[in-house]
């Protein structure tokens, strides 16, 4: 190759004329072909359906927790309200026994009181209120005077009590067992000296007289 031709070739193809360039540029047949890098989208950890299912599960769990909390609060409120209710006081065996004894004593006392009143009424019904008529008396008053102690109150009412049977005599008394009323006994002379209170005046003397002594209930 002449110098001229080499120069022309160098102008047309500088790489061809340069032996170093030719070695670098020439592709090597056995060199591995580099594959282009493709940016693929990252794979999602879970699918959309799985995510929706997870959300639904979490919502269900939240609702269940709220329901349980509401139920627990309701029970707690009921328990608190129940503590305010009055409760029966727990009693010991000794207290229960004492109460039973108390009931027994009261019942016995009621029966005894009833019998005592019956005995007193029986004695009063069979008393003729004559001086010395008591079973312990030596003799009855020969003049038939009564054993009634009379007292004139400050409103002018005469009330009496038999010193033998302790029966009271008051105006308005119903007839006794012998059929005698207040006037009958008041008219009879008594062995006892009458006592008398001071005198007072009242705006309503009739009412004052009625209220001056106890009435049988
Ligand atoms: Zn009497």
C-alpha cells in the first residue's frame, strides 16, 4: 500500500488506519451480551382482596371489643347500683337467739297482762264496793257505806276509786255487772272522806269537765 492510499484510507476511516483503535473497537465474538436492565414494579406483599379482608377482620375485632367493654360497663354499673340498695344486716347466732328469746318474753308478758286484766275485771265485777268487803276484811260496814274514795276535781267533777278492788268511778260509766251506774254509787254514803281540789273557771266548762278524767278506750 502506498503512502497516498494509506493517507486516503486514514481520512475515510481513522479507526482503520490506527492499529490500536482497530483492536479496541473490534467487537469480540465471544464477549457476553449485556442484557438491558428493566425496572419491574415491586411485587406487593399482599393483594387487595387480602387487604380488604384484613380490614374487615380488624373492624370486626374492634366491634367485638367495644361490645365486650359495653357489657362490662353495664355489669359494673349494675353492681355499683346494687351496693346502694339496703341490705339485711347479718346477725350472729347469739343475736338471733336473743331476738327469739325477746319475742318469747314479749308473748309471755302479753299473755300475763291479758290474764291480769281479766282477773282485775273479775274481781271488780264481784266487788260490791262496801267497806270491809275484802276477803281480808274482818267484817262489812254495818251501815252499808261504800269503800269508794271520792275526789272533786278543779272542774267540779266527782271521781272515785274503790279501795278494795281499785275500780274507778267516772261520769258516763256504763252500768256495772250488778246493773248500777255512776249515779247509784255516787249517791251512796262512803266511809271515806271526800277530797276536793281548788276551783278553776273555764271558757268551756262542759268540755273541761269531760276532759278532766280518763275515758275508757
Ligand atoms: Zn270495789
